[in-house]
C-alpha cells in the first residue's frame, strides 16, 4: 500500500504568526503600562466619584491588558514550538522519500509507491520508509495536540462576557474622546488653510480687480468663499471640542486621549511587522488594543488563531472605514461634534454587527 508523506502545515507561516503575536503581546504590555501610569497620576488630579470610577475602569483595563499580553506570548511560544516540531517531521518525511528513491521505489510528489520488483532491497527500503513516515506522523499528531493545548490556554476572565463588555465599555468613551479631539484638530487645520487662502485673495484685492495672470478670476468672490469656508471649519473644530467638556486640557486625561488617538510610527520595522507598517500607522492605539484583546478573548474561548485574527482585524478595519466614511460624507454641510458622534456610533455598530455574525461571514468566504 502506498505511503503518503504529505504534511498539511507550513512552518514559515507558523513562525510569522508567532512573531506577530509576540509583537502584539509587547504592545499590549506597553499600553497596559501607560494606562496604569495614567491611573496613578490621576489620583492627584481628579477627585470625586468620576475620578474614582475612572481609576476603577483603568485598573481593570490594565489588568486585562497584562492578561492579553501573557496570552499572546503564550500562543506565540506554542506556535514557535509547533514550527520546530514541524521542521523535524518534514525532515523525517523527506528522509523516508529519499530512502525509497535510492532503492528504486516509485516516488511521485509526496507519495511513495509500492515496490515494483520483488527484490529484498526494495522491500527492505519500503518497510524502512514506511516506519520512518509512520513515526513522523505520530510525532506530528503529538505536536498538534501540544499546539491545541497551548492555544486553548488560559480560561476564566478572558472568555467571560463580563470581561468582553468591561474592556469594550472602558474603551468606547476613550475612543470617542480621541476621535472628537482628532476631528477638532483636523477641522482647525482645514480652517487655517482656508484662512491663509482668504488672506492671499485679500492681498490680490489690494493689487487690483483681478488676480495677476488670471483675469477671469474674481478675487472678491474667491476671498469671500475662502473666508466662509474658514469660518465653517473653525466652527466645526469648536463644535467637536465642546463635546469634550475641556477633558482634553486636563493634566492626566488629556495625554490619555492623545495617546489613544495616536498611531504607532514603526520606523525601521522589518519582517512581517515592516510589511504591515503602512496599515498599522493608520490604526490608533485604542483600536490596536481592542483588536489584541478581542483576539485573546476569542482564542481563550476556543476559536482558532487564524479565525480570531481575521475576525478582530476585520472588525477594526470596518469600524475605522465606517467612521471615516460617514465623517467624510458629512463634509462642511453638517460637520461638527454631533456629526462626529454619529460617525463613531456607526463605526462601533458595524464592528459589533460583524462580531455578532462572524461565523456566517466567515462561512461565506470559506
């Protein structure tokens, strides 16, 4: 009976995933440290019930971040160990094929055929190749069992609905505040640009009735339009900032909002992280943390690393795209804090809808 030596696994992709998970773990740990630092600093800057509530949420979020970091690194070690076992199994399968080929046995791809001649040499080679392949297959099954045990890993708080809603509930207001702050800054830059344009057209009005070299251009009309757009952009910036109720200027909360809305620069990153850098630079830390925590939750609940990663990355990408799309559609017509809140709400709604129906979505692609 022919011997199949094929192993349906790729050590390279396992190592790449392990490297990415290790990076996820380090980023989660860094974010958790920052949250803990903000929590400690807030003790002397924010009193009352609201301050106590903020510190309680920050404490839970920091603890969850440490757990996510530990889980990601455990999964990375499990995948790296599996990749090493896989290399050994593939080497044994290659040795079995080499033994068969040296004895003149038919070898087509990964399949070793039955002896073509009733010679002792071929029969002995076939038996040896079959024994090597069988032993390698057993070691492969054992490596899969160890990998499943490593990825099934910690259970408890991570696979509980309470934790899911805890980290979501803590990040929603922070993400909303960072989006409002970012929108305010963006509209302020637009207003400054239109203000500069208005200033230039005002100078053109002082020179003469028409702009130099463009007699068909009406400087006054251009000046009025630029001034109008500058005014509306400044109004949109102020509207977004008003909804922050001055939190962006507080000594502790302001930096937390700024950090959560910032994105990693990843200058000089290489390998898989370097290839992903152009995308990651557009993803705020708050979204990266949510994605990392979501992957940890899903893996702890029994979902495969590939499925959990695809699910949470899709949720994050869809949320960011929806928020940006809705914000862009509003334009200057209805731009302002309320429009930003609608965009953020739409982004969260799309993200949670994808999460709630991921098995169906994944089935479509599969």
